C-alpha cells in the first residue's frame, strides 16, 4: 500500500501506511518535515498524474518518492540517466518469472506480456516520470535499453555469481556447468534456473560466447580494447562535459575524455589507455591536418 499525498493546508507530517520496504526508503521517512506540495493544476498532463518536474525534484504524482525525468539518446537506443539501468535491473531481479534470456523471444510468447508490462510499470512507479505525450517513446526506449544491455547483464551476473559460489565452496573447474549448476542465485526462481542451464549449454550460445570472448581479448595495435568510462553511458559523459564546457563536446573531445587516464590528465599529461586509442587519434589528426 503506497503513501498518499497530504493536502496543501495540512502540516508536513505523514502517517505510515504500511511496513513495505518501498515506504521505508521514501524521502518522507528521512525528513522531519515534508515539503508543501504544489497547487494542483487543471491541465490534462497534471490530471493524468504525469509529472512536469525534472530529475532530483519530487514529482506531483508521489511527492515523497524521488523521481527523475526520463531522458534518452536521440536514436532511442537507451536512457542517458545512470539510474535507469539500475531500476531496470532491479525489476528483473525482483520478479524474473519467465525464462526470458533474449528479448527476441517475446515475439514468440505473447503470454509473457503481463510480466513485461509489470517491469515497465515498476520503472515508472519507482523512479521516473515523463510528459504524457512521450508515453510511446519512453516505452520504446525502455524496451531497447532492456533488450540491448540490461537483460544480458542480468543473466551474466547470475552466471558469474553461481561460478563464484562454486569456487568459494572449494569446487574446481568452475567453467564446467556441471560444477556450478547447483549454486543458483537466490533471486532466480527454481523453475527458471533449469531453462537457463539449457540455454547456456546450447550449441548456439556456446558458439557466440566463444566468438565474443575472442573478439574482446584480441589485441588491436598492440593492446586489448578498453576505455575509462566504466559503466556510465557515453551519453552521460557527454552531458557532464557539456555542463563543464558550456557547450556540447565534439566527438573527438568525448573520445579523448573516455580514453585517457584521469590521473595523467590531471597532471597535464595525455596517456591513452591503450595503443588502439592513441593510433585512432593520431590517424584522425593526420587525416584532417596533413
């Protein structure tokens, strides 16, 4: 049961509505006095409950839950909010009730749509808000983001956790499915885990896994491909740079920012993370200058 908003004329004190964990982490639980909610608007967007507020400011829909305005890349491939990835992954972790390992499976299983809709609803209720006219676009971006990285990373983490548990228990040969199959992470349902084991032992998965590992570990111009961006999307790095520079960074500026060691940059040096990054910058510079 969720908290309800107080009226503008009442005091900021809020009575606890239930013992749910979502209520425990709300802003209302940690503040002595809640902010006075804005006066209700009569326009269509406000009556629908969609917030007009931007990131970091409580929304009108639930003033005691921190909400952020959903922002996305121009190609609709993913959200630029760092928190978006965490919320999507959290939804998977809380209720993975279907054997979904690749987003393309959804087209063959229409009965899975209630679960997909539940994940999306949690994304909206937990952290994000947007103008009502963007509903279709946000749903598309959410599916693209979930499909391209979050679902894959969710199962990768489950896979890695099972292997680590097997190793910690003293089992050798952790890359052998027969060794780690009995160490299911607690957040994976009992009836879903066997489907995943079948998926990772399939010929198609094995072939693609070996090919991907080879590509990632293949030295290019003397080094393995890497960058210093971490798990933060490049779009988020570009946004931070724009705020610092007072303008949009050029593609080259963004590339250098995410491929030079930060400690060297602070010293005025420019040490690239690998030979490939340096080779790219030198070649591009020669192409436009010479």
